[in-house]
C-alpha cells in the first residue's frame, strides 16, 4: 500500500491506517486520523523532510515517519 | 472592593497567544521562571470592566494535555492542582480561526477538567481572505462556552475577552464529552479504586509520563500504582481518546464552520515556493544572515560611540563635582567604568534580538528548520537544532532551553553540548573592541575588513559547533526514538508591538542580569586594585619619585610629552609680526615651558599609579597567573580580565576598563584607554594583531559562562555534561590561542 512518502509534489491522499504504537500521539492530535486527507506540498532539498498539509495543519515530517502512514492516493488533477 | 480574578491563557503554539497576552496586559507584565525549572513564566495584570482586576498567566504553548515535554507538563500540572496559587478561576483557550479544528482538541480537554473556560478565536482578520464563516451562537451552544472573536492585529474583540473574564462566574463547568467511554471497564475500576477523585484528572495523571523522554520528568508518586496497563496500551487508549474528541469536534464544526474554498487565497504557497526552493531558499537564508551581521557591526556604531562618550563625560563630571575621596573614586573608577562596559553594547544586542524575533514572528524560522534538517542530520543534529544555534547568537541560555522542541534525546543532547560554541552576544563586546583595535579599517567589495572579521568569527563558532557535533555523534551511544515534526505556520507580518516588547524585555534582562555580575566584579576589582599590603604599595610615591630623579622619566612618558607638545605647536598659529589670533615666539616658548612642567607632573602621577597597581592585591594576583597567559601574548592585566570572564564573558571589557582607570585622572573612552596600553617593553601597543587574534580565538572557544553551565546542568539533569563542556572547550581554547599567537608573533 502506498504511504505518504510515495506522494509526489501536489498530490493528495486519504489516510487509511497506520501502526498505532509507532506513530507519535502528537501527529494524531494534529489530525492524522484515518479518513483525513494529506497533501504533499513540498519536498526539501535532498528529498527529506516532507512538507505536508494534514487536514489543514501545515507540518514537516521526516521521510521515515511518512513511510508509516498508509493512504489511498486521490487523483484530483482534473479538479485543480 | 477589587477582587483579582486568576486567569490562565492556554493554547496551541502559533495561535497568537502572546499577542493576546500583550494586548491584555500591555507593559504591566513580568517574566520569570517556574520554581525549580527553566520554563519561562509570563504573568501580568489586566484591568477589567466594573473595577475588577485580573491576574493573567501566559502558559507555554501546547497541542494537548498529553504531555511530551517539560513545557507542556507545566500546563498540565497547573490545571490539575487546585492547591496551586496560580490555579485559574477561568481558563482562556486561544485558538486560530484557520486551525480551529485542532485547536479545539485542547479546548475539549480543558473543558473536561471542569474548569470554567472561555474560547478566544483569534486572527479573525483572515476570515474573509480564507473564505471562512462562523455561526458563533450555535458554536457557543454546542461547545457549552462563551466565545470571543478577536483580531489582535486590528485590536478587535479584546474588550469582549475582558468582559467574559469579569463575568466568569456565569460560565458553565460541565464537560464536553465523557472520555471514559474509550475503555469503560478500565475507568470503572479506576473510579472504584479512587472514589473521591475526578476520573478525567486521574486519567491525565496516569498517562502523564507515557510520552516522556527518560530525563525530563520525575515520576508522579501517587495514583501510578494503579497503572495496570502497559505504556503501549495506554498509548493506544490515548489514540482512542483523540479520535473520540475529533469526532465530537467534527460534529460541532460541521454546522458552525464553513469554508468557501473559492474565496480562499493564500500567500503561504507562493511564498513557500521561493523560500523553501532548493537553491533560492539557501541563497535567501544566507543573505538574511549577512544583513544581520552588517547591521550589528555597521549600523550600531553611531549609538555606541555616543554612549561611550557620555560615560566618559559622566565620569569626569563625578570627579569634578563630588568631593574627592574613596567614595568618589569607587563611583567613578569602579562602578561607572564597569557599567559603561555593558551599557555600550545595548544597541547591538537590541539589533540581534530584533532580527531573531522578526524571523520567529514572521514564520520564517520554521522554513529554515525544514531546509536544514537533512543537512544537519549527518552531524547528529536535527533541523530543529538550527533554531538553538541561531538564537545562541543572542544568548546560549534561551538557546539551550529552545532545544526542548527536539524530540530525539540524542539530537537534543548534542545540540545542547555544542550550542555554547555559537557566538553569543556576550562575546560581541570582546570581539568588537578587539577588532576595532587590531583590524585595519579598509574595505573590500563594499564590506569592511572589520565586518568580515566579525562574520568570520561567527562562522568559526558555528563551524566548531558542527564539527564537535559530528565527533559527539560518533562517540555518544544513545538510542532514542527519532521523531521530527515542525509546524509551518502561515506567513505573517510581525506585529510591531510583540517585536518591540520582546526586544525590550530581552535586552533588559541581559543588561540587568549581566549588570549585577559586572557591578559586583567591578567593585571587588576596584578594591583589589587600589589597595595593597606591601611596602612597595605604601611607599609608591617616594619610590617612583626617587626613580625619576635618578633615571628620568620612562621612555613612554618622554614620548607622551613629546607627542603632546608637537601636536600643540602644530595647532598654534605662529607669527613674528604682531597679529590678532596669533602667538608670538616668546609667548609660545613660555607656554611650551609651562606645558612641559604640567605634562611632566601628569606623567609622574601616571607612573606612580601604574606602579601602585602593579603592587596592589590584584597586581600580585595577576603576576601569579602571568606565566600561564604569557605564552598566549597577554600581560597580567588581560590575564585578570580573562579570569573574571569565566563568570561571564561580557565582564572582559568592564574589567579592563576598571583596571586601567584605577588611579588615572584622565577620563578616557574605554577604547582609547586600551589603545594606549603598551607591552612590557614599553614601546609597542599591547593590543597588536597577534595578541588580538589570540584573545579573539580564546573567547571564541572557551566555556566562560556560569549561567550556561547551570542551565545545561538543569536541562541534562547531571553535572557530567556541563563539566565536560567546561574542561573540553576551555582546554581547546587555550591550545588554539597559544598556537595562533606563537605563529603570528
């Protein structure tokens, strides 16, 4: 299953699941819950960290953490 | 009768909590620390309608009551402890209209503690731009609270907050939701075990240290005996609780919070495209740093020269006005000289804090973290280490505290250990005066040599920090979870009021904090410098007079007289013919005669003074350490200054000012006094290039700050790390300074 790390710049996905004990509670507090959307805004030079829009929260996380969040990629290229 | 209502401001980071605090309290605020820990405590007084008053406490920013850091646990501990003297009568939760959803998570948690709670929705000025519309009445009903819609930028809605605080008795104290639903059985047992306690509070106490790093928290004693669940299970329950809260919040917002995406326009994305660009991003960052250094060096010289002169004048005034005596000497030579040594650096320190607070207020700092993270990682640091390293250029103390945002313990420890290498504002006085003395004035490509030297010194400190981080990363064997998360707030025009208050407050605490030490050291130094027990000291006058009679004045004094007279002659219009404004040959010779006698007398007094100083208490102390500092190119006076600098670096200039002014009649600026000092041979200036460079390098690397050592002890909870810093950094500094001097001399 694709993860947040597989998104390309500007692409969006809906969170499916993640391993609960690996993910920090903080990330959940910011809205990282199944069903919410994540958009990849920018990838830093050297491909890490990732700058994402997590259902309205703009945050940067490292690739290693992004790989733990599984999602379903939404193709909304036509709406944008 | 005026009652004081106790108010606690709570909220997520980046919601403008501090702006609200500043609006409510104005200048009536006090910044201190929570007892025993280094979390900053801001409090202030606010006048309310109907003659009431409120005591406002600005709590550290937090995303929730599930604590992961010391800052956050301050919030939780206060809200859980009814006996605390600051326990609020009313909690004011500050939220940001754009991020209302996640801000409400904290709100519902506080509400569930049954504390009367007001919700402030801040940044309402952005609503139209973002296409947001709110149904406040319905929201108040659903959240069972009172809401104030506020824009601190436009100064709207602050009165409403005051009214709501004054009216706090009418607020509901019912919880928003019942958290025990996440594990009914577990909570049932909990209630049976502690029938008198509030369930949600118990839950918070039990989960308090689930997410803590090992070092940051002493365990809570009571109630933990009931922690029959493992950490993993508790964490799962926290996830469940969070999900439950979001369910409630989503339901509430569905009907009350509308976003019209068509109307939404954002500056963030277009700014981010440039500022986090893989090339332009770094170019801009470097340009910003360059501007800062240019400002600190070039722009601040004008106010500094002015201050320097004022202090020289003040000293002269005191000496001329007050009756001569010990007290006047102490005032003019001890205290005033020492204080002058710190006040003069206010312009530069203010500039530095101005830039740092502008970078933070505008939201740019987070972008720097984003840009730098991957680059810092090979050195065992994180992108978040950049913030401490940058704010370390102001002061290592807040910088070490700022490492708290780094969630990975190893990265955090390394950051703490290397931060003192960055050039803090206390080094600045030392650098500036030495650069002015030993580096020539020319320019290259529009940048002055002096500014470039300063920049080089900053880079040197930064480079050393990175280098030692790399070494530490190899040596330290610490396993810790790697977490990294940075919020990227929207770009905002910094609020001038906030920036001004930060600059004012930080500069004030720097001056007074350092001022106290400097004052004490100045008095002690003055005493040690103007007293002595040896025969030489007591009979200085006869000994020196005798010496002058036998051998004449010293070479230095002869030069001094010669120079003065030739300057005088050159400046006088000479004419053999009688003429207004001109001086005849005869009268010139007379006046030269007179002047020579006067200058000889002055030189004699000067020689007595320096002889006395050499044989005073401090003279003996200085001579004792001279063998140690001589290979670095320092005389015993500099040695004393370096030694006192171990209390705090900024003492250096003040110390030299005090030592040099003891017994001197001429009130000179500090710089001129230092420039006039001669090396032991009595021919060349003491502060020449090799000595200057050696001193600068010593100050660049040595760990000379007791306050930093204390803070590192506190943050790492052990003496091991600060002692390591002290020994390693200072030895290294000595060796580098030694090598540099031996090569250059």
